[in-house]
């Protein structure tokens, strides 16, 4: 995410401020780069905490978006599949929050370390 509340944020971002500070009503992962020019790692982690999201540090990737030239991003697709798996049981029923958290926490962190950080 971009930090829309920071001083000096681009004018086109101001319409998105203030950043919500309440938990999201669904499972989520915030993925941020360690060298993102739009948000510091600490601020991205803070947003994830506010939203009840799991946080994944993607390492030095720049800003993660279509314009970054990252191309087909298999690792991002893997993380998206984790969010989908944590969202329901495949029959339209939401998973209990503890089950959803366990799917996101273990799998997302392992996937990020394996793909991004060479873990």
C-alpha cells in the first residue's frame, strides 16, 4: 500500500486519506517491499496491524504494482491463493478466524521467505 497520510504524499493519493485504522472484515495479507518509495516498512507493518492483516516483507522489490515491471508475479499469485483458501471452505462458508489466521500466518510467511528472501 501507499502511505496516503504522510507529509509530501502525491496529490493523486490525498483522495484516499485518511488510511482506515480498523480491522478488515475478511482475511488479508499486506505485502510490502523493503525499498518501496511509497511506504516505509514500518508504516506498512503498522497498517497491517491496524487492519488485522498478516504482514509479508517482500524484500527489495520497489513498489509492487503493474507499472513496476514485475511481470507475471507467481509469488503474488501464491499469496493470493492463501487469502482465498483462508476466506472460506469452498462451500460458501467462512472459516473460523483461528483457522483462517493459521492458513495465512504459516503459509504466507514461508512462501515469502522461500521466494523473496531465499529462505
